[in-house]
C-alpha cells in the first residue's frame, strides 16, 4: 500500500471514529441506557450508576485517546489552542472534591467533564470537519425523533406521558428531552435547507417531521428555544451589517430600543417596569404562570443553600443527589425529589461558588470572542455557533444543563467550545493563503 493510500485509509478511519463518538455520546444523553423508557427518572446521569455505564464511559474515552494517538505529535499541539479557562474550570471542579460532602461523586463527574472535553479534542479538525460533526448530529437526533414517534404511536403506554397532558416522550428520558432533541434537529434541517439547497423536498419533509415531534412533546421551553435559534441563525447567517464597528452598532441599537421602551412604559403607566409586567405575557403565551411552573420556589430555596457557601460552593455535582443529600430540606419543603433547580446559573453558583463562577464566566466569554473572530473568516460556521450559544445561555435561565455533563445541551456546548478554536485556525490559515495567492 502506498503512502497516499495509507493516509487516505487513516483519514477515513479517523472520520468514522469521530462520527461514532459524536453519535454515541449524544444518544447516551437522550436515551436511557437500561432501555427503561418512561422511567420516572429525569436525570440521565451516566457518571454514576451501574458498572455497564462505567465501562461504556471508559470505552468512549479510550477511543478518543486512541484517535489522538493515531495523529501523533499534532494532537499534542492542539492543547495550546484549547480554551484555557475550560481547562481551568475542569481543574477547579476536581479541586472542589476537597470540600465536597460527596467527594467521590464530585471526582466521578469531573472525570466525565474532562472525558467529554477529550472527545471534543479528538473530533476537532483536522480529524473531522465541522460539517461532518453537524451531519452526524443531525441524523442522530432525527433517528431518535423517528424512533420516539414510532414508540408514541405503537406503544403509547410507554411513549406518551398522560400525566403531563399526553405529551410525547418516546424513547427519551422525558418530554422535555424529546422536545430539546426535536428542536435541535429541526434547526439543523432548516440550516441544511438554507445552505445546501439540494434535495429541498426531502429536507423540507424532515424539517416538518421534526417540528411535528416538537409540538407533540409539548415542551414550551423547547418551542421558545426553537424560535430563538431560528432568529439567531437568520440574523448571523447573512451579513446584514458591515464594518469593524458591527458589535458597537448592534449594542447601541439594542440599548436605544430598550431605553425608549422603558420610557414609553413609564409615561403611559406612571410607574417603572416590574418583573411581573415582562413575565406575565410571555408565560401566558406558553400556558404557564409567572412563577414558571413553581420554579421561583425552587430558586428561593437554592439561594438559601448558596448563602451557606457563597465563595467556594458546596462542590461540583454534590448538591442535587436525592434523598439524604444536601438538597433534602428542599425535597421536604416541596414534597418531591428534584435533580436540579431549573436554573443552570444558580446551580453553578451553588456548586462552584463565586470563585468557580468567575472561571465559568471567563470560559463563556472566551468562547463568545472566538465566535466573533470566526465570523470574519467563516460566517456560516459562526452563525451555527452563535445559534447554539444563544440557545444554551438562554435555556439555562429555566433549565439546568450548564455543567451538567450528562445533559445533551451541555455535551454540545463542550464540543463546540473545543471545536471553535480549531475552526478559527484552519479558516484563518485558508484565508491568508488565499490572500497571498491573489496578491501574487
């Protein structure tokens, strides 16, 4: 076999392994490993639990290490381009085991966090292209939606949650999980229809199918995030504004619109705007009260917990562990077992404290800056990252996926946070090469 043939074979192997890692990790975050569909559990935490879960994790992380090993010294050079605050955040999570009331759980969840970042490193360019990542993600989510629809129609006793108004949950953990799956799948099919154009009828059919599943899941959060994601993608997909002061212009327009709106409300109502005025119409649109289906009560109790350890936090993943855990008093007060506070930022503050949240904020800012820089060389890739990032930041106001390594949105965030710098390097290098060729 010639050297060229060997390189081609190696490239195909790496590409296939990258796709396998993406498909399996996403599936594990959405579908119960025990295949106990319709289980009351809503915490797909494969950091704890059976030996099968542990072995599966080790296989995934070992595969990622093998992929990096096959690439030789170039894999080590990638570490220099990683988000440094992401690495610091992983280190802080590990250190928090020192004061965590459940240090073993903290270390195990940190291990999963680090392992997912390792997978992100293994699937990043040049192992596989970002387009390949999106394609595998799109088909994985669509297949989950398809199987969920079949489960809901063929076995409604399992695939439909009649307690929650007949909402579909399919083969996923619960209706909100299926809603999130259908939401991202629909967004990716919409993007496919916008960018590639070919086979428009089949693409449109897949998009409509995912939207039907989204509606049947009856997840108001997923519906809202779909609308927000579409708006974000359309905004950044096209270059509506030009020039170096794009960010300043957008910020100035937003502040001006906000100021005029507040002024108009004060003049017309004779008082300042309150939370109830903003929340009530939005909540009513999605059939909820302004307490966000009891979330404000959970937040109030979580804030009481934060006051006990505001600086360092209680320890990564060491609070919402069911009965007998530090969240016991919330369980006793509300009368049911919770797995998170329905607010990713409050949970991050509770577990990591102010010190950890500073590192987390720096991680998010670094990723945001990378997206902005990427927009100068690859606007389409930047639009996709912007869409994912905005959904992730917004959804964590009413759900917890931030730092929940087993949640699909968080896995996607970790992968994108790792992928973006490598995309920036490659696209910038191509742009400079193209400019040099043109000038010569």
